[in-house]
């Protein structure tokens, strides 16, 4: 029997020692859960160990094949460029190794459940969810697609749940910033707001979100504002990284099936799971092109696969 590929976890890196230690702890816990294969983790920048060191460690342990999973919620510059570049460099350093590359984590239903839990923990128990507006705050990127992913997570968090609304803001590199996001909630009539950081672990940026939220709340006594905690090393996160590993090993890299109502039981849409997909008829079509839902997707949008 061939040994399963090693698991390499790739992290952003942070100047925050507690955040870096949370990542290293998480990698150790994954290793404990899966003694059948070598597990290692490293960072792209800012904190030890670097990704190259993690790869070298796996090679020393005899690993020749491995699957790399980015421990990141959205696919921005790091996941799209930096990690593949780092892995290509490691291939040159260690001739004979092969690797497959997994998908970023979010917005997976199991992470949405953790976010829901964080919301419930942060809100005043007397609050009715229908009176609560959520401000989901992402890292922020110069990559519009990465920022759009945070909006997608916000929308999925709102769907099928009772909150008044879920707005979106960013802590760096993209607008709206935290204060502007809170201003927007207020203008929409929100008086009870929970600020929810869309981050895996503690760090400089989530701390900044909390501080900026407190500063805004101090100057807006007409609103009740609470800060929620980051996602953290929850069992759902450990399970999801393993799911991404298995996908990468099996070559089963899909389109956005994680958040598809026909594949996953999303709150309020459970009856749609497994429904057969019919091509759409659009009354305004000119009749010359038959518009099934498979243009540009790599496969027809049938979720029976």
C-alpha cells in the first residue's frame, strides 16, 4: 500500500506572536488527528517557520508527494500567486517531489455555522436576531475577486437566517473601512450591531477591527455595538482542512459547490439538495443560443457529480 501524500498547511504569516502560535498549534493538532501521514505547516511571510522549512521537514521524513492546503478564507494574492511560486521553488530545491494544491477554505457552510456561533456569543441574550445587523469585516485585498468573496460569505451568512442584514467592510486595502461600514449600518436604520471579524485566528488585523469598533461605538451612543471573536481552531475548521486535503489528493477540485443549495443543506433551502438541474429557458433569449448553465464552468451545472 502506498503511503498517503503528506499534508502541507500554508499560512499568511503575522507579526502577532499569539496568532502565529495559534497556527502552529492548529498544525500540531491536525498531525495528532492524522498519525497516518506527515503533517507540517509554514508561513509565506512574517513569522516562522517559513513554508520552505516545512517542506524540507516533510522531505526529511521521507515524503515525496504532498498536498498543500492554504489556511486562508479567500483566494487573494497569497493563495493565487505566492504559495504556488513558493512550491515551484521547493520543487527545484528537492528534485523528485510532486504536489497538488488545494482550495482556500471559505465560505464553507461549516465555517458559516462557526460564524453564527460567534454572533450568538457576542450578541446580548435579550436581543432578537431580527433587530441585529451584522458587519462582517474581511482582511481586504487589492484583488477585487478576493473582496467579492467576503461579500459572498456575508450573503451566505444572511441567507436563511433571521438577522436584519449582513453588511461588509474591510480592515485594510479596500473600502469600506470599519468606521464607514458601521456608518452604513447606522444609515440603514441599525441600532444593534455585531461586528464579526472574518479571520481564522487572532492577530494584528482582528485586534485593529475590535479597536476601531470600540472607537466608533464610543462616539455613537445611539447604537449598541458588540464585537465578536474570530473563527478560531474549532473542530469544524480541522474537518474542513482535511476535506480540502482529500479534495486535492483526489483531484476533485470543484466550482462553487460548497455553497450550492443543490449540494449542501443551506439553512432554509434544505429541500433543494439533490434536485436535478434543468437548463434555464430565458424568455428574452433570441432562440439561437441554447443557454444551459454550463458556459465557462468546466462542467455542466448538474450537481449529481
